[in-house]
């Protein structure tokens, strides 16, 4: 018989499959009001489980954003697991805390929800919704879109555009070269921001859920470049880490 163990790379083993915490694990629960879980819930306290062990890492190398998001000032790792506390040292996982961002005005946004809406826009090939580094920019009231445009749609828009800025288009540019230039163009950025605004209004999003800044990338997120998982999901942590400076400057 082999007992299964629950744990995480950041802290090591946490509990057995019976929910009993290992002896060396320090635990605390915190309220998750945006999902309706509170320590005062009956018959059992419910919330996100945060843990600290002897093997807890100090943080993520050269990634202060993720470190600050997942580790609190007391060194507890925020697992993202929602649990019921069945006893003093026994838990049961009941939900998973989604990627949720809190804006400076106190509003919460769920990036996956917004990404699903914006990805339906014809000018969007792939999109990640995120925030700039809150430690540097604490007053953010809207998210940032990290977006790979649809090459076909963007080139079609540009070629039909009457008030092109001189110098952006060289008559010798092929489609790839033009697309690379457009991804650095303020005209293209504004065009796609306008498209996201239109899509957001159509989906009845709140104004604070619609990006006010954008980073356009010409290259798709793929498994090969480490920006997609093997299950073809956007690798949020890797994208945030690779493009953090550009996101901050968007």
C-alpha cells in the first residue's frame, strides 16, 4: 500500500490523502470573500489554506511579482486551494481559488473570464489579462492585455486604413515585416484596445474589467517557447515573468 501525499514544489509535502496535515506543517486559513468562503462558515471554517514548512522556498528567483503574490509577510505560501477545516489538523479540499486580481479601488477581476470573451474578437489570436507590478504601480484601476494579434485581421485593417502614418510602411516590406512593425505601432495598439472595449461592452463587462493598456506580441504562445502548457493552456506564470518589464511599461 502506497499512501498518496498532497504537496507543492514550493513547500514540499503538506498532507496525506486522508487530509491529515503532516506534523511539520504550519497552517492558517484566510477568508476568500470574492468566492464566498469565510472562517466563520458552519459547520466547518472554510478558506484558502496557507502553509509553511521547513522546506519552504524563499521565493521565485528574479520574480518578485509572483513571490509577492504567493508568499505573505510571515512566509506562508498561499496554495490556492480552498478547504474545509474538519479538525484542528485535518482538511478537505473543496474548491480551487481561480486567478483573481484585486485592483486598487478594491474591485476583483477574473482574468480567465475576460480572456474567453476577448479571444472571440477577430483581431485577437491569443490574449492574457494581467496587471503590472503592484509594488511599483499600486494605483491600477484597469488590467493590462498581453496580446498576440491576428495577423490576417491586423494586416487587413492596416491596408484599408486611410490615415496611415508615414514611415511605418515600407513598400518593400513583406507581410511578416509589416506585422512585426504593426505590433510596435501605437495605431495598432489603439485599434485593438478599441476592439476590446467594444467586445467588453457587448458582453456587459464592467468598465474596470476592460484593459486600458496593451502589449502586442508578434509571436504566438507555444509549447516550444515555454508559454503554453502541454495541455495547450496559457502558461500565465511564464508569460508574466518573461514580459514583466514590457507589461510595466505598457
